[in-house]
């Protein structure tokens, strides 16, 4: 028999060691920023609103990490993302343990290893998505504190996590509304959550969100439209079922994304119970289980209706993050394991090891952008003309890496000139030139730089650049971020 208490007692230190190991791995694999990390270069000035169509909290966290690390960009962004990932694991474990005991806590951690967006994507990329997942799990954790009678402190945490979610990513409100509706539909939960002390939660939430709302009175619609444009992009293999005026293909895309998000974990948990006869009953607090299930159902249904009637076509997996955030906790509570538990733990443990290993192999032997020869490119730019210039590229992460290496704008300082960077040895494409201000005039030659990729692939990559003179602001560079 598995000693669940023994495992549960050692999980917190295991989470700390795992998180520290991921940070060390990230720092060893690449000295440059990947695409999601690069979006923060030039956007860490403690503003209430940024040009990346997200609330400001993640930018603030990156700025704080930069101050702590003496502006070591790679270390700062790795610390923020991977510390949040570790916090997700601890909150999932502790929430499930409080609701269903040690076995539920351990199984929630095991289930997380089977969620691709957690065990794979979050160790190599993503930013705001992992923060919003943490906020959603934090709210569930706060609900467990309310259920356990922790008093006013539980409502403080409830408001705190609601504020974190609101400041993390706008799609958090899909979870928040679904979660509050699910709480209201359960009599026992409703009596505990919707009480006078809940005003504490409301005040904390409004205090956090009001400055952002005031600062972005005209921005949210434009920002949301930018994100919604991605939903409107057709998917080729679903095009045959695309109907005018209704997003049938979008709803199918949503179902596929939801299945990819949590389907592997659900399948493994169902297989693990086949040998249990009789199968164990669900663990823990039945009312909370119902609330979480209803949250998922309400959220997915509402999202599907929006996609259907707005005639959207493409729903990426990360869009499912807030709604499906409690998936690991739900699996641990609803599908407890007895005979299949040992195999489940072995499979999950293997994924926790294999995912970082696969990430390392891809980075070390693939052609990842984060190992491009940005140092050679930056030194050539500096040698040709050492006067600081604003860095612009056809990919935002290219510009950010060169700017950070040179300590030029947007990473640091101001300048009038612009250095435009693009891939390859041909002339820049029109969409690349569109990144320049209207008054930009070429004042330097086109220069090509070919350097070896910073890994063991043996490949090379060619960049071209040209210096321009301009006195106008650079157009928004966040279109591909």
C-alpha cells in the first residue's frame, strides 16, 4: 500500500527542488530571451496599462525581479515564470489535500504532470497564462479556507486572488463569473461565500482594479479586439465545416483545445481505476466538487456560445487556461485511485522528468529562436555605429534580445536613430518595413551577419540590418507577441 501521508509530507520540498532545478536548467540552456519573455523589454516602467493588451501585474513582477537581479533579464523572467509554476503546484496540492486528504493532494500533483499546458508549455514559455492559472487555483484555495472556518483572513485571500486574476489577464473574468455563479447555485457554499465578510473581498478587488480601469477607459475594447482577431483566424482542417454567421468550426476547435488541455490526464486517471473493484468513491468536500464541476461546465458553455454566435474559428489551448485551471484538483477528488495509484504515480513522475529533458534536447539540438546568434549580430551593429539606436525587428523577440545585449532602447535609454533587423539575406518584406515610423530614412548600408546557433545543432542563421533616422514614435510592436 502507498503511504500517502509519507509522500504528502515531502511534496513541499520536492516542489521547491523541482522549481529550482527548472530555473537552473533554463539559465544553462540559453543566454537569450524566448518570445514570451521578450515582450516585456521596454514595458516594465510600472505603468497601469501596456501595449500588449494585458493587465499590468506580470510586467510589474518582471520589473521587481529585474531590480532584484540587477537587471539580468534572463534570470528575472525565468524567476517569475518558474516561481509561479511552483506556486501553482503548491496551491493545487494544498487545496486538494485540504479538501480530500493526503491522497487527494498527491494525486492533484500527479494529475498536473499530465496537463500539457502545465508540465510542458509552462517550463519553456507562457507568461500571463501561468499567472492567471495561479490566480484561479488561489481562489479555489481561498474557498477551502472559507469552508474550514478561517474567518476574515479567508475573505482577505478570496479578494486577494480575485485581484491577482483581474490584474493578470482579462480572460480571468470567464473563470471568476463562472465560479461565482457555481458558488451561488450551491446552498451551503452560497451561505458561506455571500456573507457580509465578503465585502472585504469586494473592497480588495475594487481597490486593485479601479486604477487599471481608469487608466484604460479607451484601451480595453481595442485590446480585446486585438485578442479576438486571433479567434477569428480560420483553421484549415476545420474549414469544410465552417458555416456563414455561426462558428461551428470554432466550437469544434474549442472542444479539441479543451481535450488537449485536460484529456490526457482524464484518460490516464480513468484507466488507472479499471483495476479497482469496487471503485473508490469521490474524495473530500462534495459541495466544493460540485462547485468546481459547475464552474468548468458554465465556463466552457459560455465560451462556446460566444464563439458560436460571434462566428469565431480558432480557440487556442491557452484560452482554456482559466476555465480548466482546477482540472488537476477535480481529477484528484472525483477519480481517486487505489490499485492503479502506483502506476499513475510512476507515469506522472516520468513526465515530470521527461518534459524538462525534452525541452533541453530541443533547445540544445534544434533551431530554437532563443539560441540565435544575437551576440554576433549586436556586436556587428555596435561596431558599425556605436551611437545608441532604437532596435526594431520583424520579430519582437529578435529586437528585444539585441536591445538587451547592447543596453540600447527599448531596453534602456532613448534614441532617435533606428536599427531595423530582419531574417535572411534578402531585402526586407513590406510588413517588416511597416514597423518603421513614417518619417524613417535609411542612413546606413544593409549589412548581413551570419553566425552559428548557440547550441550543438551546428547550424547557422543569417540576419540583415540597416540604420534609419527618425524622430517619430515607433509603431506598436506587439502584433506577434
